[in-house]
C-alpha cells in the first residue's frame, strides 16, 4: 500500500479485505488513528484487523476509553469520543500505552485531541458515501 492513498469499499467484505491489506503494513509499536463520523465503520475496521490477529472479542471502548487485547500481538484500542479534556488522557496513562513498542495502538476519534498524537503514526479517514459505500483515505506520518 502506498501512502497517501484512497480506496472505496462497497461492502463489509471489501472493508474486511482492505483491513487485511492494511494489516500487512503494521508492526509492533505502530499507532493507527481512525477518524470519521459516527457509523462510518471505524470499530468494524479495527475488529477485522484484530480478528486476523486471533482476537475475537474486540468492541468499541467508548465507555471504557481503552480496551486491551492479547492475541498474536497486544492491541490497545482507544476511543476519544467521550473524552472532555486532554488531562483525562494523561490520567489514564496514554503516554505509557503509546510507548509500548510491543503493541499496536488504535485510536478512534483522534482528531479530537491532535496534541497527544505521536508524530509517527498512520491515519485513516473514513467517509460514508452511500448506504454501504465508504471512502477510506490512508496517510502515514513519520
């Protein structure tokens, strides 16, 4: 996958295939930020990646703020949607999670707190363009 790039998905199966393709780019220590409106498929995309890594209980951490999973790799899954202040992220130890080079960290709604995001990261912007159609834009920052 070249970065930046744009892909269109017309179904959940195409999104699953896209997630598996993106997974080949990931390694321990990576941070992936997903942005998009409610219902565009951020959590679905992450679930397809975690399933490929042997994790079958991934769900949105909207109320927990962070979920931790163990599979072929350790996964941290954040959701910034209900965070009110940047200090809350520091209180839950975001920096420690991001510093774990043995894990991959996914952050939904990262655009809400750009200041805490590491400079080196992937970003995926998802836009609903039809009933099931989604436009994915992939970026890599280093």
